[in-house]
C-alpha cells in the first residue's frame, strides 16, 4: 500500500513538473508566416479584387485570375513575415508574447527560416508577374521592401514607424484591384488603400498601448512609450478615427457609394470610440481593450457594407 502511495505521488510530481510539449513544425510554420494575421491580408485582397472586377467588366471568367492573385499575395505576405522575424530575433526573445516564436526559442534555424522567407517572397512576386500582371507584382514587391527594409528597422529609432508600417498593410486591396484589371491610378483603388491605412492606425495604437511595457523593454520607439495614463494614445485613436470618417465621406461625395453609407459609417466609428471617449486618460486597460476589439469588428462590417453599396 505504501509503495502504491509513493508511486502515485511520484506520478503526480512528474505530471506537475513536466514541461509543456514543444509546438510541432506545422505550428512553427504558422507562427513564422503569421498565418492568422495574414488572413486579413487575403480578405482585403479578395475584397479589392471583387471591386476592381466590378469596375472592369465583372467577375465572369476571372475566377482563376482571382486564385492566382490570392496565391501570389499570400506567398509574399508569408515571406515578408519570415524576414521580419529574422530581423527581430533578439527583440522577440525579450518579450513574453513573442519569446516562444520558433526563431528566438531556437526551434528553427536562421538558415531554414531565411530559405522559407526567400522562397515564398520570390515565388509570390514571380507568380503575380507570370499569372496576373506586372502591376500586381510591382505592388507586392514594394510591400515586401517597405515592410522588411523600412518599417522593421524603423521601429528601433522613430515612433512614426506606425505610419510607415500602415503602408504595406494597406497595399493588398490595391493588389487585388489591379489584379482584376482595375486602373491602378483610379480613385476607387486608392480609396481602398486609404481605408486600410487609416483603419490600421487606431488598431495598432491600441495594441501598442496595451503592450507598451514589453515594447519599451525591447527598445521599440512607439507613440505609447511613457504614456501611462493613455492620454496620448486616446487622442491618436480619436484623430485617426476621424480621418476614417472623413475618407468615407469623401468616397460618398465622389460617387463611389451613396451618402447613407457615410452616415452609417460615421455612427459606427463613433460607437466604437465610446470606450476611449468615456474613459480617456484613466490608465485602465479595459477601455483600451474594448476599443481594440472594436477595430476588429469594424473592418468586416465596413467591407461587407461597401461591397453591397459600391456603385
């Protein structure tokens, strides 16, 4: 009986002290390529393609072209995510939420990650050039270049990196637009670029404030640094939200969609700003978290509304 008790206790102790199993290769590849985040890239590319097709004759016969556009854009997005993490291994290791990524945790070699990143990025650009058009390929290449060689190093030396980082994040719907045959210089395509650009700004200032201690420790220069009360972040959130409202109003004024869309959009944005307007400079995390979740709700609601109302 005593031996049985000792055996049970040892079993329980082993269970408690056993380290969690390391993620498998499939999970590491998902993290390296930022699969969940880049799902938004594909959704916005898809949205831009449908609207670009509506401007150039409709979707008839364009389904294979859509597939090639999504494949090429996805490969470019996955490749740039891998390069981003290659450049931030030491910084990721300092932050709790990123320290378990495959590179800082040493589960994946730098050489393997570089090969994956280079292969995906090169394939994506070449695929777009061969199967879609040169405009889509050039935009995808520009996205990779800005994200990897401008935005990523800029995070260490200037807080305006958030503005620069919003540029590659806003290009995917424009890739979809030109991929479908839309004129790259048309107002409709650049409206989509502006919508994604201004949406990212309140979205990311909310994230940066909630993670400000980790960003500061890693040496990132963010607008939220030192903003303990959240006053500066709240002001930025409201300013960028107003820019979103002004952009959609401009879209209605130029005939992209009816005015009721702009009115409904304005009411939606004001509703999403309520946590910030009510609890500004309180230093509490809950209102900022609500505002952040509101930005996640905003994007699909707005895209679906525009899809139905676009002239």
